[in-house]
C-alpha cells in the first residue's frame, strides 16, 4: 500500500511545482507531487526548453548561411524540419528524465493523474487524484500548493485547430516549415516563433494590437527590435487586429484591420499567441475561499489563497508568466508554510524577462516610461553593441543596452537590453538590483575585457556622462 | 593642538547615552585619569576619565543631554594658551576618545555565543563625519545596502538605529523607507502637551505629564517586550517548606555575628539555586537558532529594584562560593546597583535569574524571563500556613516559588525536576554544604 498521507502535496510539476517540492523535501517535509501529463510541466516539455533547442538550430543554420562572412565555406546548407524537431524533443526528454531523478533523489512521491482539492478531513486537506484510466486515489496533506500553470488564451472564432491554426504547442512540432505564417501577438512567445520560422525561410507577418511590438519592453528596445526584424524581412503590423480567419484546405485567409482599413492576408499557417489563461478548472476550488479573478488564482505575497492550508504559485496566479518567477514563488510558499523567519516576498520588479529571438531581448525593472510615471527623476544611459569589441568580433554588432537610474538616489530602476547573448547578461543587473547597488558600485565593478558585458558597464557610465567608447 | 573628547562607547551594545553630569567646566585644567563627566548608559551611570592633559576649552554637549551618539564630540581640550576653536577640531588628526572607566571586558567565554562581540580596540578613533550615515554600531560594521546607505544619508537617518530585514539583518531600502515614514530613526520630537477638552474642566484633575524615558526604562521595556513576544514561557509553581532553612539561617547568623556576616533567606535561595543549576546544566542554558548553549559556570543574576528601574547584578560561580561570601557580595552589589555604579561585567551575562518579592508580601508571582537566559525563579514571601502532614493539620512556614522557563530550552518535566532538586536544598539546607 503506497503512502497517501503527506506534509505537502504539490499539484502540478512545472518549474514552480517541482522546485517547491524539492525545497519542501529539503526542509524535511514528507512531500508528494501530482502531475497529469509530464514531469517538468510546460516549461520543460512544451515551452522554454524545447523552443530554445529549436532556436539554437535556427541560429546555427543562420551562421552556416553566412559562413563566408567568417571566411568559411559551407555548401548546400539546408535543414530537415523533422530532425530539428526531433532534436528539440530529445532535449525535452532528457530534462524530463532529469526531473524524475530529482524527485527520486529527494524522496518525493509522484502521483500520475489530475489532482484536485477534495475537502478537509481531521484537519488535513484531502486531495483526489484521477489517473488516465479514471482510477481514483485519495490523498491527505497538511498543506497543498496549486501549481497547475496556464495555457494559451484563445480568441473566440479563432480557436486553434492544431492543423492550420496553431498554438505554441503545435508550433513547436511543425511537420514542415510553412511557406508563409501569420503570428497573432508580439509578446515573447509570438516573437520567438516569428524569429524561428523567419530564419528557416517563412514569410512571416506579425500582428500586434498595441502600437509597438514587444509591448512590455522599453520603447527604445521595441523600436530597435522592430528595425532589426524588418531588416530580416519580417512584416510587422502594429495597432492592428485580426478580425476573422477563413480556413481553406491548406491555407488561412485573415482579415486584418489597421488604421480603419481592413485587408486580407492569405498564409499557410497561423500561430495564435495572444496571451495566457490560468488552469483553474477541475481543481475543486468550488466552495473554497480560493478566489479566481480573470482566470487566475488570487494570492497574497506568500502564495496563500485565503483557504486554510492552500497555496498557489506561478502562472496559475497571473503575470509575469515566467518559469523563474514560478520557482521563486514556490520556494517562498514552502518556506512560509515551514514558518521560516525573515522571509521576503518576491519583488516582481527584480524578475528578469527574456525573449530568445534574434537579436535577443532581456530586461529587468522599470522601463524609462514607467519610471517617469512613478514620479522618478531619471538618468538614462545607452550603449550600442557597435561600440563593443567582442560583439564586433562575434559578427553581432546589432544591439543596445539601456540603463535607467533614479537621479536622486542612484538606484538602478531598470535595465533593458537587445543584442547578442543579452539573456545571459541580464542577471548582472538583476543581482545589482537585488543587492540594491547604486551607480557608484556598478561603475567601480571591473568588467572583463573583451566581453559583451562591457557594454553593460558603459551603459551605466553613459547615464552619468562618463561613457568611454562612444 | 585642540583635541576632541568623544562620547565613549561604554558597552558593546551602546549606541548613545545621556551626558548626566560634567565634573569640569570650561577653563578647568584636567590631567590624564581625572574624572571629567558621568554618562548614563543603558543600565548604569559611569564615570569618564580624561586621557590627555589640557584645558577644557569648550563643552559642546550640555549636562543632561539625552541620546548623545557614541563618538560624537562632547568637549574640546586645548593646550595652555591655545585659542579655543568654535567647533570640534578638524578631523585630519585622529582625536582621542576618553577612556571609559573601567573598559568593557568580554563576558566569560562560555557565554560568548549570546553576547555581542566586543570591539578589540578602543571605539572608532575619529568621530564619524555628519554625512556618513553608516556610523559604526558598537564600533562594528553596519551591514546595509549601498542604496539604503545613500537614502539614509540623504534623509539624515542614522543606520545604527534602523533594524535590517535583509539577509543576516542587512539594512535594505525598505527598512530605511519604513524608518523615514515611521520616524522611528529620528530623535523623538519634543513632547507637545495635549490639549485638554473644555468639558474636563468640570472635573479638575492634576496635570497630565509626559516624562521622557530614561535609558534604563527603554532597555527594560525593550527586553521585557522581546521576552514576552519571542520566548514561549512555561510556568511551574511549587510550595517549599522553609522552617529548616530559617533555622539554619539563624544558626549561621549566630555563628557569623562576630564576623558581622548576616545571611538573608534570599542569599540562601541563591546558593540553593546555584547548587540545583550545577545538577541541572540543561536549565543553566540559552536557546539560539542553531544550538543549545549550556553554560560552563553557574552565574546567578539577582533582580534588584532601584529607583532607576530594575537591574540584575550577578553572583558569579555561586555554586562554588559559600553562603557567607554570597551574602557579602550580594550586599555590595545591591548597594552599588541602587547607586547606579555597577560595572558592566557585574550585570551583563548570567545564566539564571532570581526575583524575590517576598519582602513586599507578595505570595506568589510569575516573572518575565531575562533573555537570553532560559529561566527565572520568582520567590514569594515565606508565611505560616496550615498544611496537612501525615493526615494532620499542622502549621509550617511555606514559601511559594514559580519558575518561568523558556519552553524551547526547558520542557515541563525538566523544569519540574529542577524544582524537585531545588526542594532538596531548600528543605534540607545541610545538603548545600555537601
């Protein structure tokens, strides 16, 4: 008879859920996780990781096509979409096995099936698990963390059918590269797929309802990205709305409204990337104090839902929909359950955001506009990668680093980057913000030469009129 | 060459103090070692001696000034014939802090884990410039984020008076902003007398007064609040029959009359507790987040009421001392406690406290634990009560005692065993001689 009573049950094993479970195990809690699909959740199986594998293929392909600019020759450069996808699936599979190992190592019991709250018995939370064969298992726990994540939002009348109209899930395993593609939504997901398919030769059109692409990023970054993508041959329509999709046999005709005019565009495939909704259904929330607002669970700063001993974390609880935010929230919720002292709630403004298009985009903290709206007097620094030796040597001089400081206190309010490997660089500014450094420490810090990171130093110097290399 | 005399740090935790009294006035000649002023610190009044010779050129901090920061210049010493500068001497040459009499000594090593480390050298050799917010707290580095430092400096807040909520107590931006909003880090605003509503005139009453807290009162308030909020108290009450103890006391005092030794019931309770603590090292202990600290010596703190407030001088190694020696030490400690003249090491530390309110006719009470100690024994009045012995009502002198113990350290059964052992010593005082 398998164990059915735990200190903590985590429903969902994405980067929020499995990290929370490991932290709980470290703190000595008897822990179980419930997963209806694959360990590791969307992130690992259908999101962050497999897309990075795809984009790596795109990047290598791009480099090979431009081999001569490096003094190399590569003839008959081509690709096999099936193999590109296969590699991506293999990477996901390897990491999925890794999570399985981590669960075993931390003595966390894994239940396969859909979990939901099932009332209270003897002061313990009951959790009902139903597996694929409809077999039910009853579990109990002192505390439950809901970590069921989110899924693609679907616009009415434009629901994905998996054949002609894709969500991220179908877009990740394309049987072939479509000749033409319409991407609805220019957030991180939309732009990454647009970039991937454009690199492999698709005619890509991106439609964004707001007046700029990557609308959560700083305006300078959006503008820089737009130029870079247009140079690659991507078509970007902002302040535009897809009104209707008419499906043919192997094509879709979209009615796109922009500037008061409606035009038609016929493409082979459509990717819908218009946001995310929380997986709040079938969790047994009815009759509990768990509140759902706009498809997301409402929590306090520790992840507590208001229902005794029930916490929620990650995408289920709303934006920013980021794996690393979910992991942090998971750790905080578990530490709160354990009653650890000196806990600090997650400061969302210290959560970096990354988009893995070409060129990459990364940011942390406030945009210049948001800082001004909050009443800060700002000092802004900018440094283009064209002034960075390493970027030129890499053959990737397109990009910009922008810093926003509070003029009075020297607080680094935000940092915004576009260019080579900026997703790997942004953590430097993240640490700076978390440690509450001012411009003085950032100026004193020694950045190694020759690296891309020097551009980060220069962008700080520029904010104070001390930039060297421009 | 003018020399700044700085406010000395008389204890490892002192951040500010009251300049209670000047013993010199401007123009007086002072020699090294001469007492120049008295400073009221957290717990006691201390005399401050001059380190250098010279003439008191200017007194910068008036007598009776509260909350004088450690290392702030309090006077300027000049050489004979030298012009007196208007303000503190420039900082180019390190000014000398006056020597505190006596210098703070570190607590016994066994107790070190719960006491703040004592700065190895004399407190900061030069006064902090007024803009430098991270002034040393007890001569130690204050951990604060660069941003917190800058905001504090800009707002004129003293980081030493702000509690940090970051990792390992680091002061972060949010702490400084909370202090700025709450005004907690600033000196308290002058007390404004509240306006009395007209209707109150029908019932004329005495004037409502606001009395500024003394340093001692503040420390008592803070420590008692901390104790009650953070230490889970458990209370165990017992009745001890003390007829044998009273008889023993009479016998001891009869013998000691010639040598003028007079032993009180309390002195005997101190000795009995010391013996019992030696038998129960798990009560002579402290809780820390990582470890249980069991003290290697039996040092008993004894609560003494003074008109400045409560203070707890320590009878060190009480288990090794005879009752007569404990009595004479206690007499001396209590007298100097009432004068506010205890040395730091005489009231800082200790592993266990006794609070006796028998002399006020209190029958039984529960005392607040004196952290980081794990237990305090509240001693009531010895009084004749009718008790049942062998089925007969008899009259015995009974003294009720209540042990308040930190439940993280002392479980109920452990406390009860300690009280049982203590009963052995109190009810059969000869056992204390073993």
